């Protein structure tokens, strides 16, 4: 469990890894904040820590106007989402600065947002989106010339140069390469990155995971693919189902998953997905179920190689003595997820038991 001392240290450091795991309620001001709030920090004796915004409101605290704890941290603004949706509908569309100004948007502000949240400018994002679409058309057998002009390029040479700078091969030689799209998602527990191939979601990790860069390289190698920003239909399903999960209305996921690995790893990952919502299992129990009671360490390593957090619930695996073991997203997030699921599962069972009495 998170100690009071650790939580207070987290707010002093504005540690984003604790985003969503607790809120700071200040007795002297009557407000509650995120761990990352930039407002002046209260004295320890004036602080009360709560686990949910609902709990803070029920105790009479009001949300901070600086950090806005009722909103998702870093959530994509509506006008940015509208631009991205327009590109998804027509990848050949070009939003030049004059077009942004006509829409009432400041080009420099759009550029800063994309640099901060995606590491590239908006114009670079548009170019990647067009090339993403072109890559898919070429792989489906479309001719290079037609694809170039349909993607919004004015010349075949310009298209070929841009394509090769991103994918490392000429358009005509790209049909044996695969494409994986990456997208940034906001959750109550912080920013996550998702990757999707045609077959399904192949990565979902918190952005502060130390092994994230290594995992992305491994995925590119395993899939013989390039990873670039872009839209994938699986992202829409994933975002909706994650929202339902964090709202407490979903206990299982149906979005397709694509998880290449060794036969043993796939056995372990499939078994992980059978651990019921609101419960826990152990490495020893997993090994025994697989008929390999002595392979506890191998099972633990395979769990650690899972690249799809939450959907493939490695957070539900604990040690034999009941202690929480390592988790890529941080042990404090693991504790939050377990408490959240247990609370919702208990509430669901209670509601189910009491329903008949309601109608009597």
C-alpha cells in the first residue's frame, strides 16, 4: 500500500507516475488536486489523501482550478481531435498555416501541442499520415503512380523521396514490409501508448515504462514492420473499451490482440487472460495449471514480457506470500488496479444479490 509519506513526497516531486492513483485534499483551502499540481504545496498536517475524485467531492472538497482533477491529464483538446479526425477521413488533406488561421487556430500553438505530445510538428504528422495511407494501398497492390497522386503529392519523385526517408525502401519495394501504427492515449492513471497492426493491438504500455523503447524495437523486429503515428480502426475500439473499464462498466475486453511470441510465452499470456476480474493468481498457480510446477521463474519472465497492459492482466499476478511483485507500470498502479477491480466486482455482486429485494 502507498504510505502517507510516499504520497506526500510524490506531490513535492510532481511525480506523474502517480497520476490517478490518489488525490491530495487540502483541509485549509477545501480543494483537491492531482499529484502533479503546480500550485503551492500545503503542509503535511493540512493534507488528506483520497483514492478517487468522487471520494474527495463526497467529503466536501472542490476541484482545483489549476490542475483540474476531474479532467483526464493531457487529454487531446477538441480542436486537435477534430483535425486528427479530418485527416483520418481523408489522409490526402493538407492543413497549411493559412487553413488553420481560417479555422480560427493558431499554427504555432498547434505545432507546440504536437511537439509536446507526439514529438513531431503537425505538418510532419500530416506527412506521416499520408505516407501511412500510401503504404497500406501499396501493400494491397495499388500502383505507385496512382498512390502518389491520390496521397496528395504533386510529383512522383517527391513521393518516392518522402516514402524512402520514412520506410527506408522505395515505394515499389515496400510490399513485403508491414506497418504498425502508434497512438497516444490518456487514462485516469496517466498517458499510455498503444500500437496496432492489421490483426489487432500489439502494445499498450504506460509512457513512463523504462522498457518502452526496447519493446517498440522488439515489436518492429518481430513484425518486420515500421512503427509510425497514424490511425488504426482498432484504436477506436480500444479507446472506447478502456473508457468503459475505467468507468467500472467493463470487466473483460474484446478488442483483437496480436501477440507474437514463443509457444510458451503465448501459453502464459493466454492463461493470464483467464484470471477473473477482481481476483488474483500467483506465478506458482500459473505454473501448476500449465503442468510445469517447477517453472515458476520461467512463468514470471513470460509475464514480464507481456506488452499489453490491463487487457492482458499481468497486474492480477502476485507472489505466493501475497506481496505485490514488480509491474512495468509501477507497483502503485498495480495496487490501484487491484483495488479498483476488487471494489467494482464486490459492488457488482452486491447489486446482483440485492436486486430481487428491490422488486418485492
